[in-house]
């Protein structure tokens, strides 16, 4: 049995309600400032993640560890994803 994480799937009405609550709590004048801060924080997190990936790859290559296996795994995962998209696309079209 496959279970899906449903907490990430938020409908439009739920997003509107959350935005309404955020505006009521923080006020419309603070909203751009909050969004800017969240954007900078997400960018910092992405940059840190990329730096860590780069350091791990550089260290692995320096020590002679084969990193090409990750490329092979990515290719296989993308193939499976494409096959799954093809299958679900045909199922979605029938309903």
C-alpha cells in the first residue's frame, strides 16, 4: 500500500485563508518585508546546500572515490519518472 504525504498539497482556498491570517496578524505593510526575508533565507539555504554538495564532490574526487554512480542513479530515476508520467498521463486522459 502506497501512502502519500498530503501535507504539501494545499488547495487554493487554504492558501487564501493562510494569506488572510498572515495579513491580519502582521499587517499589509509588513508583508513585503517578511517575504523579502523569507526569500533571502531560502537563497542562503540553497547556496549553503550547493556549497556542501560541491565540497563533498571535490573531496570524493580528491580521494579517488567514484562519483559517477550518482549520475547513473539520477538517469535511472529520471527514466522511471518519465515512464510513470507516461503511464499516469494515459490514465488521466481516460477519466
